[in-house]
């Protein structure tokens, strides 16, 4: 299978990833030596241009870390450039409507699921990978398998339609953004409100009923362990500025005693 993250999930393995929103390709390479399964290159919040994103995708591939990209919105340019640079998954923020879901699948997947614009780009090493040399039908099927489409459920509007979202062919799973979801529900950051946990469990159930993986962002290791114990397929823990700062603070604390 071309996408190692998809392969692990299909075997029932729970996976761990992290966000990179401020660092560069050397940092992404280092992440590949840690045991993480994937990295999400955050172009929604990070200061990255297309070349930065492509360099970090290359760095991740060099250490067998699955590179996913969080795009900014559901537009042709955002989806096409990430897919063509070799992203193996798109995390898509702030979804609100079924129209956006259908547009996303249409732009990200080749026929018969959608109408992605054709090019043999970096994702198949510009056509030099063996899988890309067969028939066009094979190329489209394998490209569709390689690129995971993971809309974020992080608005009250998306929560309302989550069961329908999960039924769409071409949606490969869901990524929960707990912060934005809580903001959208009018309970910003109040993760202990029962209504918030009910929402999380509703999304998890919708994924399980559809047989598709549920990803969730977690702010710390304790939260990550708890979500895995609840049956989440994947946790994306932390962001590079926070993790780096905490690690260096701990280093300094240990030296100063
Ligand atoms: C959120 O919590 O809103 C996120 O998007 C986390 O990635
Ligand atoms: Mg968010």
C-alpha cells in the first residue's frame, strides 16, 4: 500500500502524529527518528509557502514519516498544490456544509470519486515511481488510495451533519479540532462540559458506524492516552512550539537543579 498511515489503520493499529506549525524540514526529519507515525504540516496556521511545504514533505518521506498537510480552505489552489506536492493526506479545517464536503472530494480525488486535475507530480516522483507507469485507471485508483481526505469536524454546523458527512465516498475519516469545536459550540476551551463530551462521542460513533477512522487533536499526553482508550484511531498530539519549549524548559530545569 502506498500510504503507510492508511495501511496501519486498516490493520487496526492506533497511530500517533503531531503538528508542525513553526519549524522546518530538519525538524521534520528529526520527528522521523522518534517513533511518530505521521506529521501534519500546518499551512492553515503556519507561515509556509508551497516550496516550504514540499521540502517538509520530502523530509518526512526520507525518514518514513507519513506527511499530511492541513490546508487553509476548500479551494482548487489549496487542494491541488498540497496533493501535487505529495501530501498523503489533507486535513481540511472549518467545514460547515455538505456542499463543501462534495467540493472537497471532487477536487481531491480522481474519477470515479471526483475530478481532480491530472498531473504526474511529486506524489508519484513526477511519474518515475513504478505504480504511476501503468494505465491511467490504475494511476487514478492508486492516487485516490494514497491521498487521505480528512475533513475537520470543528464547527457546530459540521457536528449537525456528521453522520451524512461520514457516508460520503471519498471522505476517508474525520479529524476533530476540539478547540474550534468548543468555540463554535459557545463553550470555548471548556472541555469538561458534558455537552462537549457528548459531541465528541457522537463524532466517534459516526466514524465507527461508517467504518472510517477518527482522528483527534490532543493538547497533552494524558489527553492522548484517554482518547486512544476511548477507541480513537489516531491522536495528533501537540504543536512544535509548545513541545520544543517544554523540552528545553525541562532541560534547563534539570541543569539548574
Ligand atoms: C482545533 O482544536 O481547533 C484544531 O484545529 C486542532 O488542530
Ligand atoms: Mg481548528
